[in-house]
C-alpha cells in the first residue's frame, strides 16, 4: 500500500505539478535573479515566462529541479511514519494523557522532519529557480580559469 501511495504522490507532484511549481518558484524569485544577472530581461507575466523557458531552455527544462523533489517526497513520506511512531513510543512514559502524547509526538516529529528535509528542499528550490541558458551553471570540469570565465559570460 505504501508503494501505491508513494508512486501516486510522485506522479502527481513531479510529472503533473512539477512544471507549474517551477513556474511558481521562478515568479517568486525573479526579483532576486535581477540582482544576480542585471543584463537579463526577467519575465513580466506567466505567459512571458513560459515562452522564455520554452524558447531559451527547451521544453524538457520545465522539469528542471525535479530529481531533488522526488528524493524529498520519498524520504519525507517514509521518515514521517517512522519518526512519529518512534517519538510517540518515547512519550508514553512522560505523559499520561493520550492527547498530550499525540500533540508532543507530532510536534517533535514535525520539527525533526523539517530539520532533515530542509537541505533537499533548498536544493530543489535553487535548481528550479535557475533561469540560465546554459545546460548547467554548476559545472566544475573546466580546464582552466579562462575557460570558466568565458563560459560564465
């Protein structure tokens, strides 16, 4: 049952909603991208953004940054149940009330999940917000400094 739930979640969030989420992230962070690259003209509206992405980067780039999202969703779903059960068992001896146990366990497991999953969420957001025309701005296999400087211009 967990496999069915995870596959449905991944299909919905990555395949169907992935491009929409990337567009949302770019629109939310476009004011910060203007500081990083002031020469580029940032999109003014959603149709303008769709046109620029499909023209400059290609149709497949609508799914840029979705691999970290898949890892994030899979790890989040699997750890969520595990953390809650383990934390809830630990609070049985501390609290007498079932309500207090449940509230404390769900609060602490949510804090732990946020702490564990934040780096993957940050990676997904940074990769999705990338609007460069190059294949990757994270390339590190340059031969020398001149080749790196020429590629970044």
